[in-house]
C-alpha cells in the first residue's frame, strides 16, 4: 500500500470516527432532553415557562413547584400534593415485591432441584402468564377484589401485583437455579439437610445477584404500574403514577407546568435512583426478562 | 456367584409418601393455583363475558354469541384503534430496531466515554410511561414546548402541532415510545455484538474484508436471534400500550389516538359495554399469543437440544 | 455374607430402561469399581445406592439391611462428587462439619472430628478458607474429608478424579488407594477411566447401555473378558480384535489372518481346547493384546504357545518405555508392543511373536468369548 493511499485511509478513518462521535452525542442529547426540560422547568416560576423558553435556564430559581407538588397541589378533590400517594406506592410496592420474590425463589428452587413429572408444563403455564395483556384479567380481578372486600385497598393492589409478578420472578429464579450445581443439593441431602435447610443454607447464600435483579425488576414494574393502579385503587390507596396523571390531566384550573414537572420527577426518582445505584443489575433483569424464555 | 433367592419378592422401592417427599409440591402449589385461577381462570371468565350481553356488570343470563365481536369490528373506534396499533407498532418496532442497532454498532467501535453514554441511552427504561408521557406531552405542546421555543429563537414560521392534530397525534406517541425503548434495544444488540466470536472477525479481516463488509455480511446476519427477541419484546409492548397514550393524549384529539388497550378500558369501565370490552381483550390476547407462543416454543424447544 | 448387595435392579425413566437386571455383590472392605463409557448408567447406579434416585424394581442392601425407601442421609453412606460439590458459601471446616451440624452434634465434638480428618488429609491449614480459594487438588481433599468425617459403612465416589490434571490424578489415585488400605471401608467408585478401575478395584463391574457386561476381579476382566466390548474397553492401547478363520492344518488348529498382498498368516495354536476346535473352518474374532504381540526377543519366555509371523510395519511410535508398531492383519490395523530399543522402522518387514496363551477368541455373531 502506498503512503498516499494510507494517508487517505487514516483521514477517512478520522472523519468516520468524528461522525460516529457526533451521532452518539446527538442521541445522548435526545435522551437527556426531556429530563433536562423537566428539571429546568420545575425550578422556574409558571410565568417564565409561559412567556419564556422551555430550554432556557431559569432566570429566577425557585423550589416552590417542588414544595407544591409534594404537599399542596390539588389532586382530585383535595389539595394534598403527591405525598400521601407516594406513601401509598411505598406501602404497595414493598410487600408486593417481597411476596413475589420469596415465592418466585421457592418456585425456582422446586422447579429445578425437585423436578417431578409435568414440571415443564407447570413452568410453561407460569411463563406464558408473564405475557398476557392485563386487560384480559381486569374485569374478573375487579370482581374477585369486590367479593373478598379488598376492592380499593392497598392490600388488594399488593395481592394483584404479587400474583401477576409471579411468572417473572419464577422465571428469573428458575433460570438462575438451573445453572446451580445439582450435586451440591445431593451432597446436602446426604448430609441430612431437609428441603428448607437446603434452600436456606445452600442455595440462598449464593442467590445474591438474582435476588437483586428480581427485586429491582419487580420494584420498577410495580412502582411504574398505571393500569392496575388506575383500575383497582380506591380513595385511600391511589398510587403515585395515578395521582400524577390526575394532577397533570385534570381539566380544571390553571395548568401549573412547573408543578407537573416537579411531580413527574418525584414519581421517577425512586426508580431512577435504583437505576443509578445498580444499573448493571437493572440491565441484567431487563435482558433476562425480555430475551430468555 | 449371586445366590438369587427365587422366593424373595421384587421389592419395589416406592418411597413412602412422607411429608418431606410432598413438600416441594406443597410449596409450589399455592403459586401455581394462583396463576391457574388469576390468569387462566380469568381468561376463561373473560372469554365467557365476551359471549354474553354484559353491560355494567358481568351478566351471564343473556347470551349473544359472536354479537360482541361483530359489533366490535363494525365499531369505528375499534377500527381506529387497530389502525393506530398498526401504525404505532410498525414504526415503533422499525425505528427502535434501527436506532438500537446503529447505536450499538457505533458504541462497539471502542468509543471513549462508552461508560457515560450507555447509561444515558438506557435510563428512560427505568421511568414510568406516565412520567415519559408528561415530559413529552408538554415538550411537544405548541403553546409552551418545541414550537414555542423555535419561535422565540426567531424562527417565527416554525410549526409543530402534531399532538393537537388528529391525523398526526399518533406519531407523537411513537416519538415518546421510541425515546423510552430504543436504548433498551441498543443494550440487547450491544450484548449480541459483544457475544460474537472475535476469531470470526479476525478471520474476516485476514480475508481482507472492510469494517463495513464485516458488519454487513457477517455480524449483522449473526444478530438474527437478537432481532427476533427485540421484535417479540417490542410487539408485545406495543399491543399492551396504554399508559403512555393515557398520559400524552388520553386518546385525543377526539378518538384519534385510541389503541386497543384504551378501547378496552373505555368501553368496559367508561361506556358500560362490558361484553364488547371483554371481546376486545380477547382479541388483544390472541394477537400477543400469536407472537409469543411460537417464540417461547422455539426458545424452550431449542434449549432442550 | 456379602456386605453390599444389589439384586435384580431395574431403573426406568418413563419408557427408557436405564438399568437392566443388575446383580452385584461385594464383601466388607471391598473396593468395587463401576466402569463403562459415558451414558452406560454407572452414575445412575451409584445414585440409586446413595438413594438420590429411586429404583423401579429390585433390591439394594447394605450390611444385610434393605435400604429401600431410606433417605440418603439414613443409609450410612458418604459420597464424593465429580465436581466435589463443596458448599461455596461455607469454609472448609464448615463444609466438613455441615452434616454433623444438621444432625445436631455439639460444637466441641464437631471440632474434634474436623481436626482428626484434617490431620489424615493434611488440610489443617485450609480450614478457614472458602472453596473458591482452593486448588483442584485441595478441593478434592476437602471433598474426601467431608466424606471421611461421617465414618460411613460405604463410601461412594462419582468420578472423583476426572476434573484433575493428569499428574495430580495419578497422585490422588495412589492416595485413595492408601486411604482405603488404612480405613478398610467398603468403597463403590465410578469412573470411565479403565486404568483407574484396574489399579484401584478389588472387583470391577463393566457396564454398557444399562446392562452389566462382566463382574469380576481386575485380572479376570483383563485376561478373560466376557465379550468383545469388555475386551475393547479395558486396556490401553486397546486389544487388537481381528477377523480370522480357524483351520485345521499341520500342527493342529491354525489361526489364519489375511495380509495385504500375501498369503494369509497361519498361527498354530498348540493348546487349543475342544470348544475352539468346534469352530474349525469358521470365522472367529481373534483378540490379542499389544503386549502379547512383540518382537521375538522380547516374547514371554514362560509362554507355552508362541507363534511367529512376518509382518509389514506401517508406522512406528516410540513411547519411551516401549515402542509401538502398527501393522495390518485381517484387514485391520494391529498394534504390537516392542521393546523400547527395538531396531525397527516403518516400511520394514519383521518377525513378530504372538503369545497365544494370552490370546482370546470371540464368536463374531454373539460377540461372546468362546475361549
């Protein structure tokens, strides 16, 4: 290869790399833009948004929209802010995540280490349950919650979320325990350990990563849920996403965009923090939930 | 040498069904029962409803046969919803796949700052569709959003009011949905690219293939399983799309952005047409199962080999 | 009275028969090796003895007591696994003591037992480590320690050496043998490596496709294989199995072996028995181990029946202690084992001595040994 053509090649290479960086940065801007808009405008007075420029930094910084979104904004009929709904969400998410994760771990343990005839059919049915459109269970679920007196309660929402999360949690743990050496279970059997002793002493201590993945997955899904929340919550159990939607889409009164943005960030904050703190596990959960059947 | 005693009966070691033996099944049973009732039982329940004349409440006293389905497919709102689903899912899947693959390939070029860029592309996946909807609803709002910004920067004639236009509103939902999911597709492709055997690429380089050729002829064809997974995930998300539409347009303007999921909700709980709502849910499930079941079958079947 | 007795054992997975009519018994203190190619059912058989897998029919008894339906922990056995199966979250000491802990043995007794076992296996300095911090050989020792500490009636070993490198494997093999000689506990040992089987066993059971091919002492298995499978499987390099004809000629019965481009090689059998005589004029399979096919100078001087024949050497493989020569007889490649310093090279014709005392003959149809 002559020196001249090599020169052209490197120049082309530099040009191509510059192009690649330009595209990558452009997309970073695209992904960051909505977040930027939300943050910046949640710190402006309302007038500045209406008259000014959404992309501009605040001329007059204020945290009033945040305070309003948290504790005084009009949501539905009462000016309570998002605080009580945030607490509703917490009270709904924590038990639902715990319940579905524990059951999923036990199911995965049984389905891989205590196999029985027809276990594949059981697993197949649980797996398929992950993918149903929840619209198909809305009417009967409402009916069951009504019959059991759980309609409109946080307990009812916890149950619904735990049950419809079971498919995924079982899938996660099953796939993880599938790779867990069965010889360890056999060794423990010979050592005389019981069903639960084997689970607690042998499998559980090695399950850290999959527990983190499952908890993050369930936490994100349940925290972000809107469908069940809007269908089954009552006056005292409305979760944050539903409250946020009510705040933003209420047809009465002045549209307080800055309060809406502050509220949206409040609603996004817990899952964003989880994502920032443990992004690796978050991505692994996404992949496990999406790619592998 | 073995002194086989013919009198000894063949001791069939049938382990006594002690509690310990049954324990695994006892542990699994509640979960399985819940799934059977709350998923499969409820599907049957909804299927029955779809053949009944239920209005405000489940009502199994009147049977209407396929009437709900006939009415459904003659209803303009359902037709709109199906059209929107077609537009939305095709654009959503194609654009997400394209952006996802492009970003993944670009990121795979030993990019400095990959550790910063990757999480930026992916964080929208951690957000609720409601939050995404709020952000894009106001950003695309002509009164305060993009149009307003452009005009205030001096581009007086700039007009972007798709979200208010019946013909175009569905595309704004595509924009927001792509924003939320494309980073995730990128992560799937990136994992796929990183999984390609380096020796294959080295062999192609020795054969004199250019980078472009290597991608076009070798690597992208190897990504077929990722394309398939991405398609299944995105199609499944598209058919279920509900939250984002509610937050951005609530189906408006008019009924311009109705989707099947929105239709089901509005008809069942808003218009007291439970029979039709159930029928629409059944159709949605059939659409999803048509995609998921063959996929799961091939995934599980393939693993056994 | 045999100590471990397996009678008429069958095991099915659904329609598939994994083990068919297995009958094995071994005395107290014996070393039973189950050997066979992968998928022959040897590990399944071991698992049924351990109680880790149920059997379909038949009986297993240990020390005269049937173990039917007994939980693995109640059979008074200990097992060493192929992957060692060390609990990754526990220390070495914790691994060794786990079984005692489950049974509620007090702490000071546990510590005493750990001390005793770690002294025997020289792993005292490893007790506080986690399995991930150990080398393969150390893990192997810990796994044996966990078995030893139970002081069981029977030790079960499932391919315990297959994850070690070649040198360590030989060392550990010796160590297991030494341990057995010292403890005198009954051992059942699964392996696919026929050298391990030969060196360790007091009795070998050769399995194939779920059926017992032959059960006997290592010498019986090696010298008088029951069928062509056992003959081929045991021994390295493998026994030469050649298609030949038996013909009555001068000096009694002759083994006729085809040679390329020459008239067949005739090997007279001096001490042929009556059964073999019945095959006169018929095709048989002639089996001769490489060490029974040597250069005439290196032939066994005590052998009663030695026949010599000219063979064309195709390949020569010096292996240090021996030299292997490949020739072609009866349409197949034949390996001969010569002295290390045998002056021989490829393409040369040379005389080879067949030790017919050590030769075996098989029926080509049934594949069973006839003499």
